[in-house]
C-alpha cells in the first residue's frame, strides 16, 4: 500500500489501473489498462496472486485490490485533507487568555 501511495504522490497517471500478477514460480507480470475482472485475469494468465492498484484524482484515494484463490483483500487510503479535517474538527484554532489586573 505504501508503494502505491508513493507512486500516486509522485505523479503516476491518475485513473489508470496497474495490475500485478505473481505466477506459480514467483515471476512477476505487470499489466496496465486492463478492464478484465481481477479473478478472471489471474486465471487467464495462470497467476497464483494478483493485485490491482488504482488512483482516483476525484477523491484522492489510492486503492489496492488483491486476490489469491478464494481470498480477496481490499485496501483504500484516506484522503489526506479529509483526515486532517477529522483530526482537527473539534479542536479550537485559538486560545483565549484573560489576565486580571493588566
């Protein structure tokens, strides 16, 4: 996931999906711009594991979907701006201090 976010932040084309297939012997095959469902592409290419990495400019999220046999995994990054707003939402942006006798 860290590699996918790093690639997105470095200016990799947004909206383009990159698929990584790992064969039975451990060989890696990378496919770009594939609209095939991940499970079908893995079966067609004889891959034991497959990952699809995508970056959406609209919401700023990076998504990684993985499949190995019947096991499926989905990871999604937070939008950094939304995360900051969530962290700072209920915190005052200022501090009022009153002094007696000043």
